[in-house]
């Protein structure tokens, strides 16, 4: 395939995925088409439940949402052969290419999910001008995962075409539900990186301009996202207040005390009760209160400390008001430091690509979270190397903004650099 | 009109109002038909804004709700001549009958509003069997105000027919929005009882069986219903928590401290934060929190004490988190003791009615609230007498229950006793 | 003994006890002298640990306080024969008189303890004028228990002198530590009223004027007095805040939530965190917090409800901050209704005494607490009758006031009425 | 004076100050002896109120403490000529040496106060062995300020002896009350460094071993120490709870919400309610609550942010419970970065001293606070340079420990290095 053709295909893929955004664990159309493409190329595939540990799935959609998404995917061009593998909401894919030559196992992580954001209707927005605006109200690829998926397919294409130049084994990991840091853990726990020597996650944008490249992005905060429900007992607030078990009082006191958790001397921590909804009437003792909480830590240990304190507070608040409390972890990510040795190799590869004007060995400015860290920690734990790279691109608006858009010129160089990395690492 | 005819009309009126329930301040169809009927009978009428002090209206519906109700009323048989008087949401009526003979001014209070309850769809429910079920999903006459309105019209009919037997002046006060104790204050402050010597409010049911009568019902709790909004400032909980002004923390601490308001040594008090809704995302400092609060007191003074403490707590919580707090009183009622002298007169009148098997001079079991107390206190303040009577009737289910229904046999005796009271008091 | 002599002795006893006040469970001098007197009169005695269930003692003084009191008592005229019975701090006495004639068992309760109040030094204060001011700084008989003890001894004298006119068995129960409602429970649980048919507790004053008498005083509130200690772990607030377990945060959140316990619909309740002391330095996470709490209820059930809620809150607060919490009940009293049948008998007896101008059958105005209720409930439970009577007397200042003083004219009539009651009940 | 003689005098001074420790603003004996010495040497002196802005004094002792200290100082060898300058509790000294040659103004800061710590009675403790243990129970030089004062006097001696080798002006600033970060602000606001070009504060120990030297110690946290009193109104918790204004509830809710102040994204912050004492009896609504609070920030801005939030919370809590709140700042320090240019000069000077084995240009490990930062910021603001140096010495136990003791070998090199710095800077 000519470079020009590949560029066209990358753009077409990206725009197709952009037009049909799917939320985490619901990437059924996307995954079925990805699987179709990888299958055509000749990768050997592991799909859905085979590559996801069910018990480690966090923030799973409701059964109703899953059923509706199956129908929607069918109606919007999903591949009917592969859709069944994903229709229970386990939408991960691992595609493996054996080069037949001895060498290490190199894995690339690609994420596929969109966000619950309504894409801007402003006429100047490129997807509106060029006709690939999200057709789904309230859902949008506003973080670039559409481009990631396209890059993943482009990389697969190149790897297959030039397989004769490669050694070892190459794995492409298409992960669901990166948003909310929900999907990676289930794939890591299913063991998909247990044989991996080199692991590379990549992201576009992230305040890095077009033509720039970061070989190792440190600074991701560990995080836990928690949904909490207090269940008490209602009673008439005027007639029999003593018969109630006030779930709102439990939640209010929990909210205060969660924010009062001491700072940690080892580094930054965060905790936020983002939402609280309780009660069902003015003169009824509230029997239910729902809270949405997020905590973060500069290290996984700090995040774990905050999480333990939050759980103590929640249990204590329940005890105070004779409530039951249900705590669900709906997202979690670790902190992970990139392997410097791997970053240096990639730094060199990228530095030689004509499109890359500037490469940075290490960046630590981020204060967000990423669940690719689960893969990174798993690989490093067994002695492998892992890093998280960034391909800069110019953005129309920041990530998670309704006017987010990328400069598509990043697509081809990203594919080529990643291919170069696979080739280089095969020589190790 | 024969007794039989009157009975038929009472039932027809009650069933019509039952079928077309309207919430507080939105009783546009009801009020227009009531006004039409009273006008036909020859009462002199004061309507809408003429009998309601706008600044004292509590818990007024939104403009949109008001506009929609006007349309609905037009489509469902409202009287087009009288509807304009009520279409701004001021749905009170005062109908006056001058007998031409010297005597005191006697006033009767009638309430007209329905509840936001979805009427049961069970086939056995009488309104379902007999075809007068509420046609409006989610709205229902579940407290008997449909019957009250019918009784009011029946009383008007009888008063007019037998005006020659009466002395003094008789006023019928049709009040909106008794539910939530929102409507009486505006009519009392408009002065509609400022010339009244004897005031009688009446209610059916209330755990009093058919054939029984209560001449004075004491024990209503003073109450204030409050809607509160904390307005802070949102910020990213991870990136810039210090820039936020957390409305949820303000509301949570307010909730705890409101419940911690000391008991009052002079009698029972209640306070309840019935609902709290705050926040707009897991990792966003909440910029808004809404609370729904109710307080009660065995006396108006106790209720006022609790209210003042609640306001102090709310202002303090706003100060703590640099929030603004908006406090809206959406309902309020006083405690009021019935005039024993008036109760005794009515007790005698009722005792002579053949349908009344048992009359009770005073009842104090209630722990609810009623805003008829505004009229009562106003009348008593200027030296008049006031009471609150109950006509017992058998109920299919308790007040405010979706299966609530009355035994319509109560309608005629209620009209006749009230007529008898008007006649008797005219002689004073 | 002539009436005049008895009057003199009553006054002498009362003034002696007044001069040497002893706090609860430390009434060693008092009890030893009471025992000496009763022994001389020929009552059979049960003393100290024999009549007190140790495990039910609440608010016991420290060992050091007990040791110091033994020394003080020895130095201030305690009876050396009887002191050993009381020197462990179990200072109750039961004195029994068998008349030898068949009849019921009648018991009278007498309390002996003083208060931690510094008696006024104003010259006009009668004890100052007449030389029987408390010799112990900070301790004072400011509630009349000095008079009660004198009346008890006077009653014993009269009973013994006129034993031939009596029937059945008479028990005099001298109770320690009524203040703080700490002492009665231990005697009741030791079974001292398990054979009692009629039980009479008495008090002087209580806003009842001299010459008036109340045959049954209802309205005592049930109460629990609780001392609470949170134990956490200190750490440097700057250097390692995460290593602390903040006892002050636990106590602060407990304080708020204890006050937020819902009102009870069945009657009045109270709860107060009277004191909180926590922490040991500005930059140290507090490892200890001490709270002093009191709760009350219009009925024992309401008090029990509040107590259970308080305990839940305390346990929850400990859970929140990984603290341990120690809860000690240091005082407790029940609510108890007087037996009307017994009150009527006593009402008649008292009505005939020439000094009593007015007798009231029932009084319910009190809002204090009394642990005589333990005896009352125990007697009633096994079918006996019990009441609480008041002998009015004029007070120089209210109970528990530093200028409290009684009119001693009440002493003799109180003795005579109680004697009359014993005689009358013996006839039953 | 020979080096040997100077060494002896340094040791004698240090041991004398150690034996007679005085708390902050009460260094009356110390200051009078320092003034005497400096006066003898010929420095021109400014004393007491002349060099302290009264309104900026924080955490001033009570009048009684001041009066008692005057007596104590008189009894323990204070200089009677100079004592009057300090007897109001303003114990600062500025001693100025004009070399007569043109040159910059160089200032050295010396702190003089001791700690409220009881010196160990262990026989092995050197001050016990050598007879210079603190004679004041509960007070001790456990931070090395005794040595600092001795070094200051040694430096004065050397400067005077070798004044011919110096240029410019040299100021020695003897500061009271460094502990609690209370004294520097008042001297800085009195303008004592307003003419200073180079400012050097020094400290011994601080985990730096003997023979080592740090030319600039960064990392001091900004801090505010606050004493807070809530004043409400007491009432009987059983009889009239509604009449109380509960100061404990105000303080408890303030405590919780102070700990709930959001983290700051720009760096570490701390806040601690170290002590809370409230209430005066079990059944009394608490009318007073006292809190001791400390906050810190990685920068002065962060500390200021926390302080503003704390004040909002306190005001809000007072509003909630109709309390008054008194907020007293009893200590405060800034964060300040050392001037690199000055540090480098000093680094060179120290490096040449034979006793100094190792010099560190910059150290940032500290997490304590220092109010020398007030002087540093004032000097830097007007264009001068400032730094904070450390002379390492071996410690028997950590700072603020009851067994704290230094290796006195540090004294002479410290004097000589500081002298060398004065000389070197004079050449600028």
C-alpha cells in the first residue's frame, strides 16, 4: 500500500469511528469492525470474554444499555460475524502476529471508547464541515480514541505488509473503556500482557504540538472512582421521625468527613464527592442517598491510603445511622513510572522520523489518570519494560471539550514511528 | 331544589372535579366553573388578584407551568368568561351574599387543589368503576378537596334558595393551594376575612367515620416549608480544587447542623431535610446544591424558633464555603386554637342533624398542618371567632394515598349542617 | 422522747450532716454515723457491699478519692466500728425492723450525698450565721439530703419507740449517690426491695411551699449520663498527618451527629454533649478526646432510644477515624409513674396532719431525674405499690444553688407523716 | 583574645544561657546580659520597644507571666541597668557596628528563647553531668538557641577586635520568640532590616553532622498559628435548651470543616486543630469553646489560602450558632527562598575554613517553619540578598526532645565563618 493510500485509509477509519461513537464496554460496532479488519489482515485473534476477566470489570453498563447497544450496532453497520463476541459488553481484542523469527514480544495498547459529550453544533467545527459529526446525540469522540483506533489498524496493516523485516511476536491490544479508567484492569487480569517484554501505550495530543513527540509520559495520578449508596429506612418526618434511618444524614456526614481525610506527607492527594442525591419528599426521612466520589494520589500508595480512609468513613457513617452502605469501585488506575531504557530506544527511533521536529525523553506535567498503567505495572513486575508515548497534534479545543478536534496529519507518522519501534525492538 | 336533586348535583360536581384535578395555584378550570356557578346563583364575586396578595403567595408554579395550565383548562371545559381572572395563577374566589338583614358576617373556607399523585389503576377503585378517574396522569384528588368544592357549591345553592331565613352577610372563600400550606396566607393578607365575625373551615374524613362530626379540631402544627439553593463555583477537582467553592460541602454541613438544632422545652418540634441534590460530575467541585426542608412546631413560636435557627445555619454554611444561599419559603402555616364558644354553637347545630350519630366538641389528635390557620388567626385577632370542623366519612385508603376515595353520603349532610350553622350564627 | 426533744435532735442531725458534706459513694462519715444510730436503736443492719451490686455501680470515684475520703472521715468523727463497712466506697445501708406482727413490708428511701458546690460565704446565709456551714471547700448539701438523712433517723427513732402500734416489716433504705442518679440501681439490683410491698421515696422542697404536701410526684425524666473517650493515635501534624488517627475529628463528628438524633414522636427528649476536651498540642494530631454527655426522655423508652442512637453515633465515629471508643455509663435513672392507690392512702394520712395545710394527690411538673425510680419500678414489677412524695419547705435559693437553705420546720412533720404512713400501711 | 580564650567564653556563655532558659518574649535575663556585653564591646544599641512594632507581636504572654518573669530575672542575675528596657516583654536587641569604611550593611539574626520542655533528669545527660542543667522546671533550651546567643556574642567580640579589617556596617539582631514563629515579624515591621543589603540567619544542628555546613536552607513552610474562642450562651440542657447558644457545636462543626478545606494544587498544605476544650458541665449548654489551630503551606500563598478558608469556616460556624468568635494569630512565618548569589559567596567562605569538611550549597529537606523568613522577605523586597545557613553539629537527641544536647565544638567555627562572611561581604 502506498503511503498516500495508507493516509487515506487512516483518515477514513478515524472519521468513521468519529461518526459512530460508542461509550465504554459498549464499543460493539467499533470492535466488530476492528476484528473484521485484523482478521482480514491475518492476525490471530482473541476476542471479548477470552481477554477480559469479568470480575475485574469496573463500571459495567446496565443490561438494558447493553441490549440497546447491540440493536444500535446492528442498525449501524456492525460486522455481523464478529458482533456476537462483543454483545455481552466485553469488547476487548488481542491481535497477535508471529513473525516466525525469534525475538521478544512487543505489545501496543489502543483504546476505542468515546465520551458522553454532545458534539458542538457550530458550523465551523471540522467534523460538521466535512460531514463526520457524531450521529449520536450526547456521545462524542472528544479525546482522540477514534484516531487511536485508526492508528492501531494502520499499524496492523504496516506490520503485516512488512512482516519480513520483523522478529519476535507483536500483540495489538484494543482496550475498551479507558474513560473512567475502567477497562484495562480486566484485560491485565486476564493475562494478556503476561508474555510481553516491551509494552507501549500511546496517546495523541495532550498539549504536545504537532510534530513533537514524548517518549515517556510520567505523572499520571493513581485514582479510584467510587459509587456509593446508603440505604436506610424512610418514615414520616412529622409523625414518626424516630422510626427512620436517615440515609441523607449518613451521606452528609460522610461527605464532610471524606473531605476531612488528612493530607499525605508523601505527595499530593485529592478527594471529591462530586455528586450527592438523596431523599424523596419534603416530609419523608430519606431512605436512600447516592454519592459519586473520586480520589487520586501522586502514587498508588497515596491513592490506596485515601481509599481506605474513605471506606472507613463510609462504614462509620452507615453505623451512625443504622444504614447499609454499598460501595462499588467503578474505575481505578495506578501510578506507573515509564522504563527509562525503553524510552531511550523509542526516543531514538522517533528522532529519526522526518515528521518529528522535536522529541522529549520524559514529560511529567500531567495530572490526569490512565489505566494503561495496569498493563505497565504488570509488564514491569515480570521484568519487562513499559512506556507511555505521546504524539503531539494541534487541537481545536482541549480534551473532553465539545469542540475537540485533532489535526489528522499526526496519523501517518504515528503509525510509522510505532512500526519503527516494533522493528527496532525485534532486534533486541 | 329537592334534596334528591341537590344530592345528585353534589355528586356530579364532586366527580367532575375529581376527573379534572388541578394542582395548587393552577385550579383554573375548577375556579372558572365555580365562579360561573356562583355568578349564576347571584353571589357577588371577587376574583383572582383582587383577593390574593401577590407578595404573600408561596411556592408559586413556574411561568411555563402556568401557561400550560391555561391551555389545558381551555381544552378541558373551563368557563371562557371567568378563566381570564385566574390565568396568571391567582385562583382564589370570594363570593358574598348579603341577606339584607342585619347580622354578623360568617365565612366558610373551601379548598380546591389536587395532589401530584398518580391515581391507582386498580379496577376495584370506585372512580375507575364509575368512570370518573383522573384523566391527568400524575395528578389526583387524594385528599377530598373535590368534595369540599362540591360542598361549597351545594352550600351556595342552599344559602341562595333559603336566603329569606338568613341574616347578616355570608362569605364563601374558595382557596387555592392548601396542599403545601401555600394559598391561605395570600388571601388572608389581601384582607378577605377582615370583616368576618365567624369563620369556619371544614374538612371531610381525617380518620373520623361516616356519621361522626368534630366541632373543633385543634392540634395542627405550625410549619414552614423551605427550598434552599447553595450557589458556589465549580472547578476541576483534580487540577484546581482550591478554585472551587463547594456547594455540596455547604449543603452537607447545613444538613447536619439543621438536624442538630436544639429541642424546644415548650413543646414538640420537627425539622427534616427531605431532599438534597448537588453536583454535576465525579471530578467537578459542585457549584450548586438544592435542599428541600420542612420544619414544624407545636406552637407558631416553636416553629418560628426552628425557622430562625435553620436560617442561621444556612447563612453560616454559605459563609463557610463562600457560597451564596437562596432561601425560599414555599409553604407556611400557623398553629391556631379553635374558639370554644363557636365550637359549642356548631356542636349543637350538628347534633340535631339526623345523619350525625355522634358529635365531638374538640379533637386534638392531628399532627398535620393546615393553612386555614391564617384565616383563623386573622379573625381571632380582630375579636372574631373561628373553628375548624370535620365531617367524618369512610375512606377507601388514607389521605394522600393513590387509592383514596370517600363515601359520598357525607356530601349532603355536610351542606345541610353548614347551612344550619350559617342560619344559627345569623341570629347572633 | 418528747416532740420537742425529737425536733432538737432532727435539727442537730441535719446541721451535723450539713457541716460535713460527702459526695456520692464517699458518704463514709455519714453512713458510719447513721449505722451507729440505727444499730443503737436496735434495727438489724445490712451494710455496704451486702446491699450493693458492685457491677451496677455507676460513676464510681477513683481509688485515690476513696482512700483520701477514708482518711478524712477518720479525722472528722466517723464511727470507727462501722467505717470499715463503707471504706471501699459502697456506702448503702438497709435497716430492718420486724414488728413481730403479720403485715406487709414497707420501705422508705433516704438519700445521703452532697454536691460539688462551694457554699456561699455571704454572712446572711443561715448556716453561716448559725455556725454549721460546710467545712469542706467545694462541697455542700445544696439539695436537702442532709435533711433527708435526719428525717430518716427521726423516723427510725419514732418507729422504734412506737413499734407496738405497728405491723409487718419496715425497711429503711439509706442510698448513696443520688446526685448524678448513680446509686439506686446498685441497691435495687442487690435485691433490697425484692420483698417490699409498699415503697415510698421522699424529698423536701422542690418548689412546694412549707405546709404543702404532694402524695405522688410524676414527671421525672428517664436519663443516662455517659462519659466517652475516643482513643486514636498521635502523629506530627506537619510531618506525617497520615499516620495519625485523629480522636478530635472523631469526637467532633460524634458531637454534631449526637445532636442530630431525630426527635421522638412519643414525647420530649434531650441530649447534650456538655464537655469536650481533646488534644495535646498545636501541631500534634490529637490522640485522645473526652466527652461528657447526658440524655433524657419523657419515658424510659424514649431515653433508651436516644441512648441507642448515641451509641451508634459513637461507634460510627470511631470507625470513621480508626479510633477506639470507651463508653461508660456514669449515671442512669428511669421514668416511673407513682401508684395511684398508694398515693391516695398517703394523701389521706398527710391530710390529717395538723401541720399540712394542703395536700396534692399528683404533681407532674418536674423535669428533673431521680434514681429512686429503680426501686419504684422493681417494686411495681413484682406487684407492689410505689410512690414519690414531697414535703414542701421554703427555700433560701433553688436546689443546687450555693445559697440553698431550707426551713427546718419541715423536719418533724415529715417524720410524723412517714410514721403515720408506716402505721397505716401495716394495717393493710 | 586567643582562640582558646574565645572558645572558653563561648562555652561559658552557652552553658549560662542553658542553665537559665526563658520562654519567648520573656528572655529578660538573657537580653539584659546580651545588652550588657554588647554595650561593653562598644556596639551602639537599640533595645526593646525601639526595635519591636507592638501591634505585630504575636502570642504575647499574659501580664502576670511578664511580671513574674521580671521578678525571676532580678533574682537570677539579670543586668539591672538593662533589664528595664525589656521588662514589658519586648525583648529584642539590635546592635550596630559602624566600621567607618564605606560598604554594605550586613545583618546577622540570632534567636534567644527556650522551650516549655522539662529537661531530662537522666544522669548521663551532659548538662546534668557538667552541672548546667536548666534550673527551671518545665523550661529548657532544647533547640540550640543558647548556643545561637553565645555564637552571637562571640561574633560581636571578633568583629570588634578585628574591626579594622572590615568595611560597611554590621548589625546583630537578637530576636525573641522564634519558637512558635512569633517574634521576627514585630522586629521586621519595626524596620530593623530596612537598611540591610545582606542578611544571614543561622541555625545549628538540624540533622546536619558536625563539620558540615549548608549555605542555603530552603523548604521552610509558611505557617499560621491561631487561637480561637467561640463565645455562646449557656442554658440548662434539660430545662431550656432553646435558650442556649452552643459554643461546642460551633467549634465541632468548625473543626470538621476546617479539616475539609480543599487541597491546593500548587503544593503541600497542612491544617490541624490541635486542641479543643469546651463546656462546663454535663447538663449545661456549653457557652465557650477554645481551639488551637495550625496551618502550613509550601508557599506563603498556599498558607494564606488555607488561612482565609479557616477564617471563613470559623465565621460561618459562629453564624450558625449565634456565637461570637475571637481569632488571634499567635504565630506566623513566611516561606522564603534563599538568594543563590549570597549562598554561593558564603559557600566559598565556609569551604575554606579548616573545620568544615563539607559544604552544601542548597538544602531543601526541611518541613518545619522559621520566622527569620520575615527578615529575609523584607531584605529581598528592597533588593538585598538573604540566606539561611546551618552549622552542623552532633545531637544527643532531636530538636525539641528532652534529651537534646549539642556538641560544643561547633561554636568556634560558627563564629569564625560568620566573621569571615562579614569580612567578605564588606568588600562588595
